C-alpha cells in the first residue's frame, strides 16, 4: 500500500504516468505475475529509488520466489513520454528476453538485463565472459574459467564483481555506463607508491568496447563492518592518516570542482528536496544558501580528493595498513570535503542508532587527530561547514532507500544541518544529541 507521501508525489508528477507501478509494491507484484507467471512470485521488496522529477522514476527491487531460491534482482523504470519515445527509437531499446514493456510507459528489466550496461548480459554468461576477461587481463587467460560473483549492482549505472584467479588471488571488475566509464578511466588510474599508511588498488586493465575496468583485489576488513561490531579508535586514527597521505597524490588528469560548482550542486539538491517534499522548499533553499555563503569565505585548497568517502570505502589490511577504494569520483577539490563527508556519515549513523553518541564523538576525534598527525596542521575551524555540506548531500537518502518515514527523516536532517551551521559558527564543536536526547557538542570539530 502506498504511503501518504508516496501517493502525494505520484499525484504531483503527472508527467510520469507510470510512477505508481514503480512505487506501489502491490501494483508491481501484480504486473510481474501477469508478465512472468512461470516465475511463481510470492513477494517483492523495493530497495532503492532513483528519481528525476518529470523525467523518470527507477525502482530497484528484489523478487521473492516460492521455490526458496535467491531473490531475483529487477528494476522498473517509468518514463515521461519524450524519454520513453526516445528510448524505444534508440539502439539501446529494451528488446531482449530480460526486458518487459508494461503499461503507462514502464519498462521492467530482469537482471542481467540493463539498457545502459551493454556488456552485463555477456558478463553473466560463463562462456561469453571469457572474451571480456581476455581483454582486461591478457596475462591471465585462465581467469575466464574462474569463479565470478556479484558484489554490487546499481541499475543502469554500474556493476561490480569479483573474479577468482588461478593463483589464489582475486581481481575486481567494474562495468560502467558509457559516460561514467570515460570519467572513471582518468580518476582511477592512480600512480601512488605504497606506504605504511596507505594502499590504493592498482588498475590492471581497461576496455572501452566493454566499458569495463579491472583492479587488483585488496584483502581485509571493511571499516564499516568493524564499526558495526566493535568500533576501534585506532582504526579511525589510521584512516585519518591514510586520508592525509591520499590527499598528496598527484591530480594529473582530474576535473577541478570549484566553489561555484559546489554551490550549484547544493542548489540542485535543494530543488530535489522541494520536489519530494514541497513544504520543505524554503528550508532546503535557505539551508543550501547558508552553507554556500559560508564556504565562500574559506581559503581555496586544490588537491586530489576521493569525492565519496565513508567507512565502506576503507579497508583495514594486515599490519595496520589502510586501503582506500572506489576512486571513480576522484576530482581536484578541497580536502576538507572528504573529511566533512566522512563525518557526515558518522552523524547519520548516530541518528539511525547504528552507533552511540559516545562512539560518534570518539570516532570523529580519532579521524581528525589521525589526519592532523600527517599534515602537522590543525584542521580548519570551519570544518563544520563541510560536515553540513556532506549532510545536505545525504538529505534525501531516506527517500532513495524508501524508508517508510522518509519525509520525517528528511526534516530531521535539515534541522540538524541548521543546528550545525548556527551553533558551530563560534566554536570548534559540532552539535549532536546524546542517546537521551539532550543537546551537546561533539568536540574537536
């Protein structure tokens, strides 16, 4: 059954006639049962949404089967008339057995069917995969016979898989849509010597025709997994030191993100929030403007930055070495963006009860102290602006993950951002709430 917020969104966006099929799980369940009766479907679960107002709405689903097998991955996309007609007349039109055309300009795609990831179906076929592996790893011709497992899949954006090699090692394969492949080739081809603090996965091979890259596999434990079970400040200190080392790597070939570009990104995000939740239009616009105005007064530093750094992008390796992975978003920018975004994720995790208030304080302090141990400089007093910026870019994540209370969580995040901006301007601390709900300040920020 649709939530009130989802129903309201569907009502407002009349340009996308099939949005209800994407957002209403019961409607999609019935549509798939009719289109694929042989699957014996027992249920569906919406796990991720990608939405562009008046243009399209894409929902990634897991489909449960009555035979107890692994759920099927599917995505369903509702288009406006212009985008739908363009798709149907293009070379990427969904014509394989993995695509089903539904009513109201809706396309259902069953994994590995994907109109933008052109080699995905070939990758999922053991025999056909060999030619891709041969192109990416010519020195490991036997690798085409190795075990291949899916790690992550973002519909119509990116696929990530792990390939077992005969020597006992593994390699990581990434398959991209066309325009993202070209950006990633430049961003991920990093020439950095291995140090005691930092390890970067080497680019092993590339293929423009298959829109794919192959990287070395770095073994270890994700920092995120450790934080969930037994947070250790030493790991955060080491991660901060590794990040400082990473920021010294050459920026050759990278795009430069200016303050103006960042301000435009904040404005775009504010418009997205307003489209999802019209009553927050003024608050989201004013918040974006407040952050942008404060960042304008910060001295500009241009270094290589990760661009999407959080605890799932950090691997704890043997002997205390830290690996930073997933460099597709590397650009030239202000290194405080990475620190701010990293801390923003901690504050979000605190809000969702993944970590406690005390853990949040200790982890943030350790991260910053580790960073400063390498730079030998005190982190700027205005770090709170970068944290607010990071949180603002995460504001509509509850909608993307289809949380039942996404409007309330969106409002709470905006209120937290404004607390940060107004309470931290005269201090070096971030406002937080204790586990009892009392206001306090996170130190060292």
